[in-house]
C-alpha cells in the first residue's frame, strides 16, 4: 500500500469527525440570566417631580376656615331658631346671618392679607436701609446664617461677596433667611377675601336647604342635622388628608370637625330653647 492511499482515509476521517471544532452559533442566555444582567444595567434616573402643596397653602387655609365656620355657625343658629317652630323665622334669621357672616369673613381675610403685605413692605424698607448704612454688620449676619447650616467662614466668603454685589438680591436674602418673611402676592388680599367669603356662604347654605322645602321645623332640623353630619365628616377627612396625606390624619380630622360642629349646634339650640321657655313663662 502506497503512503498516499494509506493517508486518504485518515484525512477523510479527520474532516468528518464530530470532534473537529466548528464555528459556534451565538450564545443564547437563559431568561433568568438575561433578566439579571438587564436589571444590573444602570438605568437613567427619571426626573423627580415635587408634589408638595406649599403654593396652595394659603388658598387651602382660607377654604378650610371659611367652609368650617359656615358649616358650624349658621347651622348652630338655624338649629337654635328651629326650636321656635317657625320655618320662616329660621330662613330669615339664617340668611341674615349667612350674608353678614360672608361679608365679615371676606373683609377680615382682606384686611389680614393687606396688613401682611404692608408689614412686609415696611420690613423690606428697613432692611434696605440697614444694607446701605451698616453693610459690615449685614455681611456678618450672612456669615452667621450660613454657619447655622454648617458652612465655614472660608467657604462662605466667595458666596457672600457674590451675594452682596447685588443689593436687591442681598436684601431679598436677608428677608428670606434672617427675617423669614417671603414676599406676599400683590393680589393675595382680594383672592383671600373672595375665597373665604364664598367658602363661608356655601358651607352655611347647605344646612339651611331643608328649611326651604319642608314646612315642619322638626323634620327640617332632622334632615339638616343628617346632611351636616355627613358633610362635617367628609370635609374633616378631606381637609386633613389633603394637608397631611395620611388616612389616620383624615379620620382624626373627620372626628374633630364633627365634634366641634355638634357642640356648637347643641349649645346654640339649648340656649335659644332656654331663652324661649324663660320668655314664655
């Protein structure tokens, strides 16, 4: 046998052997491994959106004060007047108190907001004068303010130089951080007056509605009490839940508002009933 004939089967066997390495196909990862690798890959952070209600605090405060007073004061008055047994007296007295209370609450809110604005303007003028006449002392106060936040004098010095280069920003910084008096909105007085006055009117009108449709004051009083209890619970829950965002706070607010309303109505009813009995005896 020649060498060539002897080597041919060997070459053929080598080419057809399963042990010969062939190009491998792309490796396919198991689902668990793929998920683990994808989860370990850093994901871009989503933009954080603040959900605080600071910008609505003033409006929310006015609504709470106006609506809660409207639910308790006119309801207490109509409950007391219902002991006289005349729906016309209840309606006339309730509407008179409701209109006068709405005007009073609106004027009070306007005067409070206007006084707050005037106080801010007076403090701003005083602080501006101090910046002009005592700049060294005002710079030292900036260092003291920043030191309360753990900023050393050396680290704060460039910031102080930059801040004091602009008088308007300098005075604004002192108003915000030294006096803690943020600038009130110029139109806040009218908004506060309208918000509180309308909230009072709406809150006081709801307990009076049964007296417009029922002739008997005792039935109207029962319906008014039932409606007011439900509204007091719902309003008390919502006002605390919106402000604090916890169910426990909402339940506590509902119970607290209900107790205050019941005490006010019961006291008014008892006083009017006692005066009526004393006058008739």
